[in-house]
């Protein structure tokens, strides 16, 4: 099948003219990615800060006050309630006034002074299991840090011993790639992949359906252009728009959210091109088989939003999914682009590390465009 550059560019110019008259598509192309990135970038966070904490100090000792100071100094706990009676704990947790309560029992300082293991209790609201786990980890860390500064004396929180005799070997941990453990550094690059999957497919899902609904498909059918020329010609303007959206999203991620960009911009652009070709081809395929703009938009949203958001590894780690769902994730292209964006943004890796994702996205691009060409029929019924 021969492809004429002249006919290809003619189709592309025609699509640009139609796009310039379609306000809805223009807003979808240029405004929606920015709005989604800003909205999700600020709304989604897995960081737990300023844990509202109540304190029931039944010992009233200097050691107990030092322990509370250690909790405040950790930067994670905000003491918002001082309790006088254990009966006050349940109502505060029930109403959500506090997320955790630290209980220092009588005899806390005496146990420390006698060289015995002292115990403190952390009661945490477990209605949000993820947050509760993080808060318990923060509590253990605060107690461990305080106990280490005291030397041989120790305390126990949540069943885990913190402190005791100073060990001969001290392990120091170091976090690579996201040193501050800021969730935005992981969320924003992932959002670029998720948003571009949704927007790209929705943009091209309107193209062929628009031709059928406006009756211009008859004129297109009378021309000598081939199916491949129609599909590729219509994809070209949206490919440029998609690359521009990736550039804007990347700039917003770096300048607005402060996400580090350690890798190659050229590599990001090249792999984004592969991903966008597949996503745009998928939208064109949906447009060809539905022939209705409303139906095409709904189908594109279902085919892209839920899989990209839930099954790409963006919201939930793929490793913890059931085996059946893990198999399904291999069919979600955003899974591979997510690895690309996070790898280039945070790790600064090159093609040698991302070659598997590049090959899979190339296969996705070929499949997307191929399905669009195969499903598009110039002939009128």
C-alpha cells in the first residue's frame, strides 16, 4: 500500500481546520491535561503529616514529658488534646477528633530508673488501615529515637522494643531517588502517563465519528485517499498536540510541584511519541467502530480511565494484586509508560534500562494504528 505525502498532509490540514472550529475538542486537548494534573497533583497524596494526637499522661514525670517532646520534634505528630481519664479516649477516636492517642502509664519513669523495660501505648484509629500502619511506624520511630538518646534505658510501644542496650552495630538507612519520601514525586510523573492515556484516546475517538455524524464521510469516500492515509493523516495533528501536552505537563511537574527531572528530555519525548501513537490509534479504532461521538467518548473513557488509573500501578502496586489481575495489567499500556516517566524523572535512567518498556510501547503503537486502519471503512453502507 503506497502512501502519498501530498494526500497525507491534505488530510492533516483538513483535520486541523475541523479541530480549530471545535471548541470542545480544543478544551479537551489543551485545558483538560493541565486541569487534571493540577487537580490530582494537589488532591492525591500518600504523605501522612501532622497526625492529630491525644495524650493521656498518667505518670506526670520528666521522662514522660521528654517522650512527648520527642513526638513533637519528629515532625509527624501534633498534640491537639490532653486527656485526664481513659474514658475520654473512645469518644475522641469515634468522632475523628484525634487519629492517635499516646498513653503513658503510671510507673513509666520508675521502670526506666530501675533499668526495667518501660511501656507506652499508642492507640490508633484503624478505620484507614494504610494511615494507621504509617502512624504506628512513626510512633515506633519516635520512641526508638528517644530511647537511643537515653542510652541503656528503653521503652516499648505497640509490642516492639525500642531502646535497651546500645547495639555494637548501628544500621543507617539511605533512600535513593526520592530522598524526602515525598509522595508528589511519585504521583506527578505517574499522572503524566495516566492523563495522556485518557486525553489522547478521547481526542481521536471523536475524529471519524465526527465525519459520519456531519455527513462529510461521503466526500472523503469519493477521494482517492487510502485508509492508511486517512488514519495517519488524522493522527498527525493530535500527535503534535499530545507531545505539547507532555511538554506542558513535564514543565508543570518540575516548576509547580518541584519534582526532579534527572533523565533525558529527548528520551522522554521519543518514548512519549510511541505511547501517544498507540493511545491515539486506540481512540481512532473506537471512533471507527462506534460512528457516534457520544458513544465514542463514553467507550474511550471506559477503555482508558479505569485501566490506567487502577491497573497501571499508579494507585495500587501491581505486586500486591491478585494473580488474575496481575495478568490483566500486562494489557494496560499505561503500565509501561508509568515505568518510563518515573524512571526518567526520579532515577535518570536511560534506554538501556527502559528498552523492554520501549519495545512493548512500540508494539502498542503498531497495534493501535493497525486496529484503526483495519476497522475504518471508506465504503458507505
